[in-house]
């Protein structure tokens, strides 16, 4: 009897219960779908302002920071290389034109080379962000010089509350040549950069005095700058992240539909106008939001018509922003 029982036990194993397909956690299923949709986005980018990676950082620190963003699901770093009238690298054009070689920052001369190299090793891309574009404030190292040389458009640009900007007049040949030469120098100095991106600071605010229509001249300037850059390095994309075409042209003289840009990302920082901005974002290359709009992230991820998502850490804490994004995508 004992042997028979043993034998029977071996021949008739107790079946283990299997979970029913219907019992799979629906929240996990939804989370997996969100993550998969996020990873399908062409560009999952984060903006790093001019001083958020450099800060006299050594090679190991910069490479670690790149790997951190990669670990958070970011595949593109959009890093400031110009802003407030100066470069974040040593520039011969700056030295010859303005008398100093860069912004007053203690950065290692190789910082951007290390960042690009590590990003490419991680299968990421790096876009050079021309932050503030053609605008400066009183803290700019070239402010006094620009005033003396009469490079400033009359009036104060108060597009954004809390900060007063002064717009460099690209109709002045010296100013136009400065930006053209900086652009050419940059893509020659950093031939492996993936793209150059300008934002809505490439424009003239409509409330500047005089009611002057600068649209045509701005278009001519931008196209000449792009042509010169492309001639120097045809492999680099020239992108913009700007207001929708109606707002850009009406309020900023930025008729970017007639600019020779490669890609356009719609800046949808205005919550009240968000739904309208998305209509445009679907027609172009993607959308840019701030870290204060992360509640919108999942709806953007789920929308297959939104090809790319760029995130600007308005809080000034990009690592925390990247972590928050990952938490939302992979809870």
C-alpha cells in the first residue's frame, strides 16, 4: 500500500494553480503600456541651462550626469551653450569681436566634448541650446558694450514678467555677423553635435515701441545664419522650439514657417492655451512642456501623434525633474 501510494503520487502530480489572464493587475498592464509608448517617442529630451552641468565639473562628474539622465529614460540632452550674450565655451569669435572669450563661468574647456562623447556612448543625442537667443539683460557681460555700440532695439522686452530683456538688433550688420560667425564656429568646433536649437527668444516682442514690423528682416537673418551653419557642417540639424506659427508671427515677428529649419517643437508652456498648442504640435516634430506641467505627461505619451516630448525644468532642478518623469512613466 505504501509503495502504491508513492507510485500514485509520482504518476499523478498535484496541478499548480495558474493565474487567469483576466486576473493580471490592470494597473501594471497600463503602466507597462505607458512605458512602452514613452520609449517609442523619437525624442525624450530635457533642457539643461547653461550652468547646470558645467560649474567647473571634472570629466567623471559630467559623464556620471549623462549616465544618470540615461537611467531616467531620457534620450536627448538639450544643453545651453550660449546665453545672455556670451558662449559657454572658449570662442575666438567672442575674443575678436567683444574682447573676452566666454561667459564668466569656471568651466573646463573639454566639458562639452565629454558630454557629447558620453551621450553617444549611451546611444543618446546632444542638442546645443542657444538659450536667450538674441536677447540679453542688464547682467549680460556685453550689456554696456551693446549700449555703447547701439546694438539694442529701442525699448524693453517684457515678454515674461519679472525680467526685463533688451533685444539685439540683427538688422545691424555687426550683430548679424556675430551670430553667423558664432554659429559657424560652434559647429566646426563641435562637429559631433547632433543639433542646434533656438527658442522663442529668437524674435521681437510686439509691444516694443515704434510699432516696427521686423518680420522680413528677421527671416532674412535667420536664413542667412542657417545657410552659413549648414555650409560649415551639413550634418547638424537646425531646430527651433517656438510658439505656434500664428502667435510667433503676430507677437514676435517670427515667421518661422519661412525659415529654413529642420525641425519645429511647439512650446506649450501656456496652460490656458494648451489644447490649441497640441493641435500644432501634432503637425510638427513634438511639444515642449515645463516641469510644472508633468500632470500632462501621460496624455502626451499616449498620443501617437505627439512624436517627441521636451521638458524644461523651470524649477532649476533638472535631476529631480528627470526622476519625476521616470516615476510617472514607470511607477
